C-alpha cells in the first residue's frame, strides 16, 4: 500500500470501492477516461479502485491512465474499502464515487476548476441527475446552498436528516478526510461521514450546476434492503443521540421516518412499532419541528 506523498502533483484522487459490479464500473471508468483525455488532466487525477473481494476479481480496461487497482483479501464493506483507498491516495482533494453511478461529460473538469479557483474549500457539494428506470430528475440540496456560509447550521440539521445526499456529489479536502472514521454501518454510511467531516469543516462551496449521475435502479442497492436500512438508522442514532437534547429518543424519530421499511418486515421491530405507534409519531413530530429550527453557532 502506497502512503501519501505530500510532494505529489496529483490534485484529485477518485476512490471507487466495488463489489461484483464489473459492467457498470467499466461504464464509469470509460466516462472518467474520456474527460481526462479530453481536458488533458491525466497528471492531475488518479483513480483508485478497491475490489472488495468480489466473487471474480475485477478487471480494468487497458487504456486507463493513473489508475490503481487493489483487491481486499476479505470482504470489508464500502467504508473500510474507502479508507484503504484514501491511505493509498496522493491527491490534495478526495472524491469517493459509487461504482454504479457515473458522471456527466464536464463533471470532472468543472470540479477541478472550482477547487483550483478556491483551494481553501473543505467540502464541495455538486448537484446530481437522479436516473430511475423510466425518468430523470435534476436535484441539488437547497438547504445546503442557503447555508453554505454556516457550516454549524448544516451540522445541526445533519443530526436528524441527511441534507447533503449521496457521496457522488461530494469532494473533500484531504485535511477533512483525515477526521473520518470510516466505520461500517448497515446503511447511512455517507451520512455518518458527513457528520464526522462537519465537526472540523471551515469552508464550503455549493455548485448545483455541476452534476453527476445517480442511478436509482439496480438489484443490489442498500436502499432496496429494508433490514439494512432499519439497522443502519438505529446504528446511526447511537452517534447522533449524544448531540441531541432528545438523546435516545432520536432512534424513534429515525424509525418513524423509515416506517415504510418497518411495515414490510416481520418480527420484534414491527411488533414494537405497532404497539407504540402513537407515542413514536408524537416524538417524530416534536423532534422534526425542532430539527427545522435555526441553531445558534458556537463561537
């Protein structure tokens, strides 16, 4: 594993964990390679692929520049794979991309030009095009955009809602990524990364006009697994409860917010939810109202 070299000229590292997604990965890599060649930035960008012990080892196209492929010896999960990729990276800015998403033609060069224009940026948020099987819809976090000069306001909202979106729209400074634990959760992994990052962020930037492509279909997405979705939110609540005046009641807030996953399940969680539905609803409404109040920033 190659350690970080602060004398490297690499400007941006793109880290892609992958598990059994050979086909879609090649689509993403081809789109990135086209942009690298078109804008002549091969010496500024490196791509790091972490094969998370796929059933068949991941193979790469032969024409990729500045690309590293590393295969885990066991399946570690996306967060730990991202951490390995970060430890191997050399870039001043770090971008984590899901293997089943891709980018628009100008995404890469637009991100690099924005970061070069303002090198003090700790986190750049871009927009996205959400692609479903039958339609497409552009999206950007209006809350983030409105509070781009108030990181503490965004952090206060993050304890209750993921107001940023998927990782494909986020590029971090290297300094910020060092503060991320990369802990494995059943879901909500991106969300936990944002909370940890915002505890030391100073400068934000929002560019809704720069868009990546977020694919909302596929048979192996975490969002399609109700059990992982519920468990991930309960795991996340252990981290966010310590920052909330509602403490452990935050887990009930998360449960009601994801009730569509609970009602499709059987077992103790569904039994508990049905027995305490009215109480959970009241807690959800109270905490939800609180989460939308403006919070004072600590000096």
